[in-house]
């Protein structure tokens, strides 16, 4: 559990690996609009849209019940996103910069932040790039790291950080929200 703000134990913190943002960018293209993201209630019937659901959750800045959600990132993640949008997806520089800035703005809007992380953690067994993403999660005191990278074991827990795929993350949040609507947080 995170210790955001003055030790607010109810806030949840999440880190999205660059591949989550790239999946959305590839699916929706440079014409990305927040309004085009699907509602979380349809997550179970559309597992291939896990990254879009993840961004939708971040946009709401809400975990479940009264629990807020903060999106955190790092200069490593945002720099890598900008480079890969241009090099892998062949986006124009202006489009790549706009999308990257939108993702960064979401982090700040949710009361998260962009950290500067330069020393990889868990590397090895993770490669250096993944180690920097994991180091971001540790430095942010994140509860969750969402990634489609197969080098991270899905629904793994490392140093207090739960590692999940975008689809598993979206289902997890939806389950918490369903339970909170019925009676309270799941045990």
C-alpha cells in the first residue's frame, strides 16, 4: 500500500510501463482522444483492449469506493515513449510529443508525478530497461506496476509492488469497484 501525501494509506499508486501507452497508441493512432476509450464495465468481454481500459482507469483517478488512484511515471518512461512513438509507430514528432504530454498531464492531474530514476532494480533478472521501470515503481511507492512485458511475471509481487497485465489490472479494479458497490472492499 502506498504512502502518498502525508502518509495517506488509502491512496493507490500505479505505474504503467511504456508498452501500455504504446498499445493504446498503436490501437487508436495519432487521433487519440480520451473519449474514445471504452467504459471499464465492458472489460471482461474485450480482453484485447486491456491497455485502453488501463488508461481509462488512470483518467478517472479513482480506484474503488472512496479510494483515489495516482498515476506515476518517470523520465525514463516518458522519454522512451516519445522515442518509440516516432521510431516504432512512425508517428510525426508533433503527434508523439502531444501524446506523451497528455500521458504526463494525466499523472499530474491524478496527483502523481514524473520521477527521475537512473538506477535499475531487479536487473538481472530484468533487463536494464525493465529494471528502470521497476525502479520507478519502487521509488514512487507504487502498489501496482502494469505491463504487458512477459519478463515480468503476471500478477507477481516484488518488493510490495503487484505486477499485472493491463487486462488483469482492469479486471482487478473492476472487481474492487463491483464489490465496493455491493458492500465494501473485497478481502
